[in-house]
């Protein structure tokens, strides 16, 4: 698309501001079922969402693969703007003086053949079954994605970024006597050579085999080590309370708490779009605002809500660069970028030793139904292990872990050094908490 021509013609047609938000993506998938290649798919997409201000209203048009001409785009924007009779503020950002420089995207997935990738997925499934006679790998999957974002507007903004990664998944099934256990393990890589199928297979098998012989424990309040993946899930489920949108909707217990102690003094939470431990990094948000690192909670003190341009204006402050879309043609909401609990210094074994006797919470289910974002309460089906004399004991299942997000982060005794993001933008280390309610037998 010739954006220069579009901007010139838009101005001639009375559209005084116009913006193009363009996303180009490629994606490939290889699926293996029972040691046979089941599916090979690939897709490309080139879509643009174009907004233009005409007679005080904002019209828009969604364009796939440049199928519309400049004249057609302008006509649709004017027609759509003319249908709007609600006066709402809109923001077409002129850009910032500078933007952080990201490391160049160095993904090498295109340089490896489809045969190499297929062989890797087949080898993963085979490796799983070589490790333990009670475990099979009925399904394994490989996928890779690359993307390019470009935002240009008539106010002078012109920014772009590229990225991509590959994902390898092993779905495993364990059968021993009358017991059947299932699980999966995920590995993300920014380069093809970073995949380690032996480690992935071992982790997947260990995750299932360790569940054999599980049973409930007696209900009670337990000193608990919470695995990093569970902390990450809880933080992700409650991440919305840190946004200004939640305040506007009266859905955050943090409203009015800026500058006050809300969590324990050992808890700090950072929103860092540049964090290299995360799968992707941002130099700007979806409104074209320069990315920057924010300490949202510092030593337990709540410092700031996250904002986009709209919420910043409504609350008489400045945007934090957290304006993001759920999809190319959706409106701009507020969400964290790379959002994580700052880790501590202790290994997982150190946390077990400090716990002494208690519970190791490794899995939770029912996050969408079992949490209340307004009160902070949660009640979730859970699995894990007993901790006896600082060591892992028998596996535990069929229990419910209950608590309160704010209370949990006020009762953290120690933080692990095992910060992990996996495939998302939420990160956390394992933590040891003084008590957690576990309902069992």
C-alpha cells in the first residue's frame, strides 16, 4: 500500500487525520498423531486497519491483502464516519522523539527444511516413549510464527517491528495398572537450533510419572511452595486489576491505593516490554507510544496503574505505553506488556528446605470460573506433592486450593530464582507462602 498517496488523497478529501495499522504474519504447523504426520499447514496474512477523522468523527476500514484501492478506502472511511453520531474522543498519536532499539530479529526457521522440522517432531514422540515404558506420546506438534507490525499516520508517526518464534509441544499419556495420567510440556525457541527434544521429552515424562499414586491430603492450612507456572497463572488471571480500565469499571481492589503498601515488602512487579526473557519485545504499543519499563509494585508499594491514551486522558495523567489491541480491527484496550514478579535468590530445593513440612502446588484448573477479580478470592482444583522434612513426598490430587490474591502476596516468605515466561507475556518465579488453604479429605 502506498501510504504517502493515501495520506495525500485523504487530505484532499477532507480527512484531516489518517492512520494505517498493518500486520503481516506467517505461520506453519506440523502435527504428529501416533507417530504419523497428521497435518501440515501454512498460512500468510497481510491485513491493515485504517482510521480516518472526517467531520469530527472517526471512520475505519479493514483491508485484507491490499484488496482495496486508495479511493475505495477513502470512500469507506468517509461513509463510516458519516454514520457516527456519538461524540467520542479519538487519538491518532504523532509519535515520540525516540524509541528503544530492539535486537534485530534473527529467527532462522526459514533456513531449515520442512523435512528437518517433521523429523524433529517425530523424534520427540519417539524419545518420550524410550524414556519410560508406562508413557506414550500420542500427539506432538511444531509451530512457527513470524510477524511484522507497521504503524504510520499523517501526523508523522512511522514505526515498525519484526519478531517470531517456534513452539514444540509434547502431549503425553501415562498408564500404570489402573491409573491413567495425562500431561503436556511446551518449549519455545527464537532459533531452530535452540530446541532441545531430549529435555522436553524428559520434562514431559517426569510430569506424568510423578503423578502416579496420587491421592488427596487432609484438609488444612499448609505452608506452601507455589510453582512458578501457578504463580504465573494467578498473576495473569489478576493482571487486569493493575490497569486503569479496571479502575474506570470499578473492578480493581487497587483503586485509590497508589503510593500505599498493598503486598509484602519482598514483592516487586515490573512491566517491561523490552524484557529479553519473554517470547517477544515491544519498542512501541499499538497506539505508537514509545515502550518503557515500569515498576508497578515496588517493595510491596503500588506505584502506578497501566494506561493507554484514552484512560490517561480520563484520569488526567500520561499513558504508560500499554495500549494494545486484541486483534487488528479491535479497539485499543489496556494490558501489560511483559509483566512479571521480580525473582529472588533461592533455588526450588532451597524453598522446599525452608518449607520443612507442607505442600508443593504444581497445577491448578478452573481459573476462569474459580476467581473473583474484584475481591481477589480464588478457589481452584489443584494437584501437587507433600513436602516432608524439606523433600518432596507423595503426589497429591483431588484437592482445592483457596485463598486471596492480595493475601497470598502479603504472605510470601521467600522467592525463587526460577523466573519463567514460557509462551506468554506473564512471568513469575516460584514462591514460598506461610499458608494456603488446601481442601482434601
